[in-house]
C-alpha cells in the first residue's frame, strides 16, 4: 500500500516498495479483496427500483461478484500480450503489481466522493462536479501508474487506461443484462 500511496503523490519512488516477483504478483490480488466491499457498495447504490423489483439481491450479488473476478483476472491476461507488443514484457509484473495495489486508493477516493454527494454534504450542483473530479483523478492516477510501471510515455499509458475502462464497462454491461 505504501508504494501505491507514494505513486498517488506522483512519487516514482513508490515502485521500489512493490514486490514485483511472481509471489508479489499473486499477493497483489489482496487488493481485490480489500476493494470488493467498496465495489459492492457502489454497485448496490447505483441500482434503481426496477432492478430491485426484477432481481433478487442474491442474483445481483452473484452476477456482480463473478464479473468482479473476471475483471481482476482478465486485465492481467490482456496486459501480458499488450506489454509484449509494446516491448515492455519485462515490466509486466511491475505494471500488474502496481496497478493492482493502486486500485485501493482509487476505490477509497470514489467511495468518499459518493459518500459526500449522496450524504448531502455537498450541494446538488456540486455533487456531479465532485464525482466527475474523483473519476478523472482515478483515471489520471491509473495513467501515471501505468507510465511509471511500464516506463512508457503518456500516450502508451493512456492506452492501458482505455483498455482497463473498456474492459470494466463491457463486463459491467454484460453483468447488468444478467439480472
């Protein structure tokens, strides 16, 4: 986590705090466990009344959990050939470990933004701006993590972010069709 927080402060030295071995790769999926409750809060908070009438909580939970696991496992599988094509295969473990751990501060930021806006702590006109700002900050952070971990320019890092967003949007859209 320390490395992820340093990267969030735009400190490239955060990479030195990650275990970028095979074991470190597998351990970085602890981040998925930490983020999972926040993910569920976000999913359940976005469901409308019609969805709740047509689907049980168990069905939504199962579908979204399966989608969550698919997202966490598909992204590394996509990034391996991507890093190969980009000539950065030797940095794939760096990317995956840093990217996985970076999901924790991102999730915390998003849940804080949602809490502020849905809890009435921010005025209605400002609520959208707070949520959009939080989302943009997470995208910029992901891009920075990708750039530093892969040691690539901003354009290549942006491609990594686009792949991540597209993958999760696709999985989310499929999941929502299943309940």
